[in-house]
C-alpha cells in the first residue's frame, strides 16, 4: 500500500461515484502518484456492481486538470527509459478509464490541458463549462504524446483535428472545443454541477446491464474484425435479464421501472 497522501479521492452519492483529482494548489496537475492512484481507483470502481455512473472532476474551481506535473520531469522523465516507464503509467491510467464497465462523465471546469484533456477524452461523456479552456501544448516542451496517450484524442477528434491541436499547441475556449467534438455540450459555469448530476441521474435511471453491454458492443465494433458467433449471440442476452422483464412490464403499465442490474 502506498504511503503517499491521497491525491485522487472518491465521493459517493447513491449509485454514482465521483473521482476527484485533489491537487487544487497545482491546478490538479497529475503527479506520478496521481496516475498510480487513478488507475487503481478506476479498476476498483469498475468492479463495483452497485455503481451505475462515475464522474471525474478536479478539486476547486480553477481546473479539471492541468496535465502532468512537469516539476517532476527532471527526476521521473529525464531520459527515454524513464519516459517509457512514465508513459506506461499514463497508459495504464487511461485504459482504466476507457475499460471501465460503468458509464463515465468528465465534468470539465477551468483548465483542461495536456494529460487532463487526455483523461477527459477517455470518458464516455464530456460536459464543460463555458469558461473552460483546452489544449495539448506539448510541442513547447519538446515532448511527444506516446501511442498510449494518443488513443483517446484520435478516436474522438480524428487525425486532422488531432494534428492541428498537436502541431499548433494552442489553448482554446469551450466553443472551439465543442466545434472540434472534444466535448458533448457546454453549459454556463454556474450550472455545470447541476447539469452533470442530471446527466448522471439519467444514466443511473436506466438499466445498468444495458449501459455496460452498449459500452462493450461499441468498443468491440471499433476493432473492425468479424464478430464470433458467441459475440453476436451476446447482443440478445438482454432478453433473458430481469431488467428487460421489468422494463417491459413498467412500460406497459406506464410506471417507472426499478432496475436491479441482473
């Protein structure tokens, strides 16, 4: 067990967990310990079947996350071998979000740049305040995004926009982020938490098995490989679930369904 202080913490509200990057004095910049704790926390939450949604956010009001903590780089990212070890750490954290079984929402306020934007892009939904700012200015550091970091940006923005963001290294506003499809919607800063909580509530009100299946099906189809017979058949497993029977019953009775996740 790590002796380091918790720089990534979790809060629970009903069936929603909120993962908080808790270094507001550094605009929630992600240290080695942050990446480590994030990967461990997301793996734990993914296995918790009592949950229906996970929100990721930064502590305070100034930043979602200002990327990696560059002050550590002279010690932990000083040459290529160290860079690879650090890159593997980032990749593990990114995959822990991308592979999470539950729907994930990035609640983006303030600064969302570098590794912070990479984290947000691994989430299923991204809701941003109109005061948030985005970018990946690693060209100013002489630093590349490794393959493990590029995955989310390329999947969401496509190659042309990804290259624009990386080659120019600009920091841009929420409206431009929306136009680039980096976020799903933007709301007034004062309404951000309310909108994210409402989105989480809508997700939590749905059948949790269905949410998990849809995430898995969409990831699988992105592989562009033929489906096996077992994979094809899994697309119909919902009809044997209690949640399907409850959803159908409630619809016909004009009642609100009470899903149990089985």
